[in-house]
C-alpha cells in the first residue's frame, strides 16, 4: 500500500531516471491535462511531499498521487510494460528511459509557482528535509478526534498511511479510538518518525523486526489472528473523518485498552 515511504522511494527512482534530462515524450491520459505538452523542457527535480509526487519540468509541475493502487515504473525504451497500457495515466520519457504512472488517482499539470494549491495544506513531512516535529505535535495535540483519524489527516502530519497508523498505535499501546489530544503525542510522533525512516530503504516494510512473510505486522490485516504479544485475537473495525474516508482499523483489546 503506497504510504509516505513508498512515495519518497518513487521520487528517488524517478529523479535518478529524469533529473537534468530533456523530455522527449510527454503523454498525460486524464481529462484536464491531456493536452499538456512539455517535450523539450528539462526535468529540474522530482520530489515527494507527504504522499504527493511533484515532477518539476521547465516552469511546470506534474503532480500525481498514488492513493491506494498507483505506482510509477521506469523502463528502457521498447521494454515491455509490467502493467496493461490502459492503466497508464502519465508517461514522461527522456533519452534512455520512459517513466510510466499506472492507476494514479490524481494527475495534474500546473505551473510550479502554483504548487501550494495542491500541497500547501499539508502538515510537516515526516521524510522531508524541513521536518518540524514540534509543529506536527502541536497539530495532532489540538485534534480531538480519534488518534487513528488524527494521524491519518495529512493536514496534521504528512506521510502516515493506514498501515503506519495501525502499527504505530499498537506499539504505543493506544486504542485507535482514544482522542488524539489525550495521548502522549510527542512520543507517538517520535516513534512514527523513526519507523518510517527505518522502513524507507526496505523493499518490504516491517514493524516487528521480523522480515519473514506474514511476520512483518503486529496488527494490520490480522483480524482474528492471535496477538503476537499476548495471544488475544486481533479485532477490526473502521474509522474515518467521514463515511467516505473510513479505513480498516486493527487492534489488540488487551495491549491497547480503550
């Protein structure tokens, strides 16, 4: 599942293939930006902001968001794509490489000067060079909603996805429904910051320290399975700021008492 670490790895991969090179192919397959043509422009950089990707090309930015299923691949010219062509939403090519964005939930070309319109609302970026822990703590501490919901709100802190929210609250021993302003926010944010940095270079995330398949998670996706600490069956429900933003929530009722 794409989360902040996934997006930062994607940015690094795209940057290695594109930065400093002239665009030879530019194909955006979504309404609104389908007529954009940045061929001949130079790719200045590719950066991640929370879970958003920003490809700065000439005076413009190709903004994309992976959401639940999106991904960017890098191919040699003529190499067979690993996903069906009809799933491609954006193609940026340079001499020697084609980058293809599949199943992207959000794609837009906009002037780089207007980037704040799409990412200006975000809180401090856990993986950004300007990470501000104090500001992230301030924002989450002021949130009276369930801790799980507050951690997922990218306006509070940018980069946590549902996997991180579930695993982080388990390790901290916090019930997902506990109001965010009632938890030790500083300790929770500090642990989440360490977790996401530890997982950044890994091909597969692990929160337990065990890299074996099926052993990497404490609670996420383990509904009904015994807790790895106490043996109590893991429970599941859904939480969200609204009916359309609900996410699957997993917790141990013994290790995370409400």
